[in-house]
């Protein structure tokens, strides 16, 4: 299923979740997308190229999955 998601420009590191997080609008619902990655965890800032990659990863994830309770958790090695 190909769903359109509108990403907000609010990518930040969430200390509590120990993951990078951004929000988006999916089917009129505000969702939080968490990127759990040991590599990204130690990154202090993310450039636009990496941000676009994360958005694409999220879109691919949505082809086979649905958010649960307004959240998406993507785990990367």
C-alpha cells in the first residue's frame, strides 16, 4: 500500500527513546517516527541528505506496515 505522508521539519534526537525522531501527517493523523540506529545514535546532527534518506526509509516501511498508536519505530543495524 502506498500512502502519502507529509513530514514536518522537526527532526531531533529524543533522549528518552535514544533515537532520532520526526513527526509527520498520515491520513490526517499526527504520527511520530523513531529511527533506532546505533550509528545515528552517536550523530550530533543530521544533514538534509540523511534526512531525505530517513524520509524515504519511512515511506518504504509504510508500504508493508501501519503505525501503532500514532508511532512508527524503525530499527536499523
